[in-house]
């Protein structure tokens, strides 16, 4: 499944469940493209459904979340390696 199909499937679920705001979480290099595609699909679906488009926070906020997740993964990796060395 590519990003566009993922956005279409996700937006259908979101509109069906009356969710109005989301945060796209992905890798740092993909966040800008992901946000653009999700926002575009949201706008197209909103027009078709006669609803408001689903809000996405600015990319910088998402990028910070992405970095935070990477740091946590790195931390967990260090802990795992440290426990292995005991």
C-alpha cells in the first residue's frame, strides 16, 4: 500500500467516525510529503462529502514527534544492549 492509498483508507475511517484532527506520524524524511498527501486527500473527500477537511498540525510539530520516537527507540536499543552485556 502506498501513501496515497493509505491516506484514502485513513480518511474514510476518520470521516466515518467524525474525527476532525489527526497527527501524521512517520519518518522525518517523509513527514512533509505525508502531510501534503493526507491534507490533499482530506480536502478532496471533504468537498465530496460536504464536510470540513480534517485538520493536520504543522509539519514542524510532527517532525518533533518523529524525532522523539526515534530518540525513544535509540534509548530502548541502548537499554537492551546494556542488559545483554550484564
